[in-house]
C-alpha cells in the first residue's frame, strides 16, 4: 500500500480493496488504527510509519 505524508497533518494512501483503489486521506493521529474506506467500506489499518522507497524500476536496478 502506498503511503505519502502530504503535510504534517495528513497521510495519503490508496484503498487496499483491489476493486476500489481510491486515494484516501487520514490524519496523522490515526496511524495504527483500523478505518473503513468511505467509498467501499473495506476495513484497513492506517500505516504506522513512512513508506520506504521501493526498487528503482525505471533504471532496472534493484
């Protein structure tokens, strides 16, 4: 699940439901809590830390 901190007060992530995949926003204070997607009602846990960058797929390096 992709996670990005837009600013100090909100976290942006993608709904884990494969049929939904909408962009969601939650307050930083919700880290670690279970919430429901407002679009599809799928429960998910708000990530507790910053997302680590994945492998560099553009250059082919891992």
